[in-house]
């Protein structure tokens, strides 16, 4: 039978072995706990130094939906994130395959250009891109953020290329000997083996689109019908102050989908990030 002293010793040993992990867990969970507590406060208490609600107000979550059309904003965000992610994969996977597994003149130069594109600040191209989309009449919608993904994404191409180079060429040679063309090899051999890398690239793009504020603000700020959730949260500002209890409630509600998505795809995501960059 385990004695109380032994149990205390085992607990202290567990804490000592996992001290860094526990500290990191507390550091990452603290903002979420703070948001939860703030979402249950009154508007007046959020402006004070009190961290614990004097009284609990779960009706703040209902009020958040009443004050602003959160469902429409979440729907727009899903549309933006899903289409942008799908278009990115449609273009980036073949591009990464060509850079990783095919031999052609200018391949290394193309890879260098892709890396340079990753280093180019988005603000440099904002004005000419906005003028181009304004001339096409698509400003006020999310399409200027979605359609460019049909040309791929520099970071995603780089990430996928780094993963694909870890796949042995023997599999590709065997598929070609069996009569597969390059598209057949990509679809039947590469895609099944590259699922972790594809999952990692897809989740990076999805999370980026979900949290994007600058792009939707630039193109849709004049048309509330196409606002994303990042813009919708800004609508809780009043003339004199921000209603932090409603902002916190809405923020927690919008965090739920991405948290669920991450835990559902956690294994593939972690494996993809771990294996990416093993070989260059």
C-alpha cells in the first residue's frame, strides 16, 4: 500500500520532471482563462483591476450574438479560410512536387525566387494589387483574398517541397516503370505519402485566413455583409470605450472551431511539421 509520503514524493518528482512543460501550459492557458473570466463580467468591472467576476453573466454570450451578426461573420470566415486553403493546395502541391522531384532547367532559380517572395512584405504590393482588384470590381468582397491562392502560396510551396524531398525516389521510379505518368505518380504515390505535410500546410493556411485582419479590412471594410470575424470583433467598440466583456465572449466563441480542428488533425499536423525540413 502506498504511503502518503510516497504519494507526495511521486507528485514532487512528476512536477520536477515536467516543470518546463507545466510552466508553458500555464503560460498558454492563462490568456484563455483571462478571456473566460472577462466574458462573465459586467462592462464596468472589465475596466477595473479585479480579475474575478463579482457576479457571473453568461448572458454576455447571447448579447454578443444580439449586438452583431456573428453567425454571418463566422460563415464569411469559413468561406474565406476553406476556399483559400483548397485553392492553395490545388496549386502548391503540384508546384512543390515539380521543385522536389522533377529535373528541369531553372529549378534552383525558381526555388530562390520563391524564398525571396516569402521575404517580401505584403505592404509592398498592397497598392498595385488593390488598384488591380478595384479595376475588376471585386473590392468589397473576399475574392481578392481567395483567388490569388490559385497561383499558390510561397510559404506553402516551400513547406511542401521540404517534406516531399524526404520521400525516397525509389517509390517514384517504381511507379514510372509500372507506366504511371507524372500526374499519376503525384496522385497515386506522392499524395498518400505526403498527407502529414499537406495537413500541416493546410492548417497553417487555414489558421492564417481565420485570423487575418489586414486583408479583409483592406478589401471589405466598406461592405459589412462580407466582414470576417476579425472585423466583426471590432464592431464592439463604442464611442468612449471597448465593451471588453462582449469582445471576450465573442472571441471565445470564435476560438472553438479552430481549437476543435487542431485537436482533430493534431497528429498529422505535428508529424508534418516534425518531418518537414529533415532533408534539403
